C-alpha cells in the first residue's frame, strides 16, 4: 500500500482513543490545539457490558462512553481516525507517525495512551468469559457479583489482596492457589480469619452449561461451583512502534512483584524521549477508567503548557529578529522614513562643546546623528549592519552638503572590532541588545576611543516601562551604571576611563499611539579615555 503524507503538522497525535486518549485530546482541543487521535478500535474494557465508578455515567456501556467521547472531542476540532499506529520516528523537531493504512502524519508531540493487553492465566475456557463473569477488579465489577459464590484464582503472591476485597462483597469466597504460587503465611492467616477457604492446585478448566458459568474444575477433578471467577491478569503495553526511538516498556512492580509492563513517565507524563508522552493504563496498570481519564486530561494539559512555552520562545526569537537582525532592518530602511532625521538630543547635549575630530557613529540608521556631527566639523565614520541604512545616511549627507565629511562602513557591532583604529568620539545612540549584551558592545566601543577621546552611550531606561512605550522590551533596556563593567580595567591595571556622566535623564516625547506628551528617560553614560 502506498503511503499518504499529511500536508499539515498536528500539535499532537494521540495514539489510542480510550478514556485517557480522548480526555487528553479534549484538554488539547479546548486549548485550540490541532489534534489527531489514531485509534485501532480495541479498547481494553470492550468485553465488559458496563463501566462503573465513572462519575455521572455510572453503568454506561464502555463503547457508548467512547462513542460519546469521540463526538465531544470532535466538537472542539479534534480529528479521530480508525487506524493502528505502526511507527513513530523523529523528523527534525517533530515526529512522523505512520499508521497501518499507510497514512503518515507529522506531529510536534506524541501522546501514547493505548496498547494495553491483558494476559490471562492459561486455564482453558477462562479467556472466553473474560469481562462477563471472569473479572479482575472489585471496584469495576465487584458490586455486580455481590453475595454470589466467587472463586479467586491465585497466580501470584499478590492474589490475597483480591481475596480480601471480594470477601467484603460475598460470604462465599474460595481462593484457588495455582501450582508454583505461594501465599505468605500472614496472608493465609488473614484469609482464614475472614472466612476465605483455600484450595491448592492449578484448575483444569472453566466449566459451563451452555452459556452459563458452572464453576472451576479443580486439580483433583472435582468441580467448584461458582458464579464468578476473579483473576489477576498481566497487563502488558504493546508499543513496538516506539522501539526505534529507544523507548521500551518497563516492568510494573508492586511490593516487589512484577504485575505487568508500562511506559515509564515523569509526573508530567513525559517519557525518556523528549516530545513523547504517555498516559492512562499505558503508564500504570492499576488505574481505573476514571483515573485513566483524569490522567489523560492532566497529561494533555502538561503537553499544552509545553507547547505554549515553545510557541512563546519562537515568538520571542521572531521578535528579536525584528529588533536585532540585519534582514529586518534592511526591510525597514527600504520603506518609508523611520526616524525624524534630527540628531538625538543627548548627543547634542553631550557633544556640542567637544572639539571636533574623528567621530564613529555606531548604528547610524538614516544618518541624523552623522549629518549633525559633520555640520559641527567632525569627520564621521557612520557604521551600521544594514546596507539600506548606510545608503540613506550617504543620501542625507549629500543633501546636507557634508558628503565629504561622512563615510559609511557596514559591520555588525556584535562581532565588530576596531583593529587598532581609534576615534575622538565614539557614539552609540539607542543601540539595544537583549540579555545584557550591551556590556560586551561597550567593551568593544571602548577599544575604539582614542586617548583623551569620549565614549557616549545612550539608551532607553527601564523607567520607560511605565509609559507603555517599551512594552515587551524588559530585557533590552538598561541603566547607565549597568554598562560600567564594559569599562572595567584588566586585573592589575589602572583605569583606562574616567566616567563623567552616568545617569538617567528625563525629556518629553510624543506618545506614538495617544499623541500625548509623556516623560521618557534616557540612560546616559559618558566617559573620557585616560590612556
């Protein structure tokens, strides 16, 4: 069969459409996630006529419960297909989930909830009556066999637990201990004390009369007449499709006794393979139906939270690319004018009284600062990482009649080095980097200042958060004193700079949205090179 590759990427593919899978899908669908449930149509509780201890749906047929669940998740946009997952492989940051039909779907996360199979003791006739009058859970089916003669088939040292619980429901309980199974003396004493009789020897067969259970034929050939038989199954999770990822089932133990196999998970439902989660009986064989549903919902919520964090991180990266990467600024400077064309006010305030010489304008943008400096007599090197910015700076210099005093240079200050070249004034006006990156920039710029020269760095101060102008820029703003480590001398050497100004300076500006005049704050650092 030729495979069909889906064109879309699901947020989550859920493997198994039982209570856990559908509940996980519900949590994800209600969070507007794109979810696909792949279900083979073989729920673990299919043989049972009714489900119990499911609050609000007591006694509902299991298949009816799942049919209703499918309709409910579909109302939130969850897709459910009848198929069997046969392979899961990683594809970059996502997974490719292949089904038996040949369909392949791409998913950011995978939630495994199905595949649990109950292995019954090898007693002829037992499997045929599984889920009817051959039972395993006192909470799921015990009430329905109350006051009936019950046989508990003991195939592990944990079987006495069943004897204790079913004795609450009936006065006529017989423990049939299979060959090779030894119950602890303390358990035998407790069983005797509460009136549970013990027979030893593996039963030969289940005895029936037509469709009616008669009882168990015991090892000695006699028939123990019973109306219900209790067995401890060995639930095993079938998840061969996860093996290529290095994820295999592990033994499930209680009191040192292996009771089956499960997929190991953390409290969040995360497995040892990042991006793959599991929930329900696939992770804990002791979960009842309602517990499985609750676990599925809980793990679905954890998956959604992880995806939300991933989405936010991607948005942060895109936002930072718009603010800090050349491609975004090339596009910005290729459209309408961005800035006013006037010099930044703190540059005018700090450089007006300096004797003109050679100036480096870092992050020159459209050339407002470079042109102003040139009109004051400075010979200006205008540096920016966007070629479109340098083009606009050159055009502005020509228009102002100072083209002979302004040269442009393309470089990214995050990696740029002056290579021994120095300037009498090095100015960076409103250059910002996230996560404290400006300290390294200041260190680079300081190396470009000539002896006796001035370093001037101006940026938006964190106090501007209150104006609403810098929304989302918390890690980009800085105070002047936070930049001082960039001027720190090497260990054992004298200071190379004298700090002349290190302050927050207020000014008025027009709010771009409201049009009102607001007070903004600039972080101003001015330092003179001593040597």
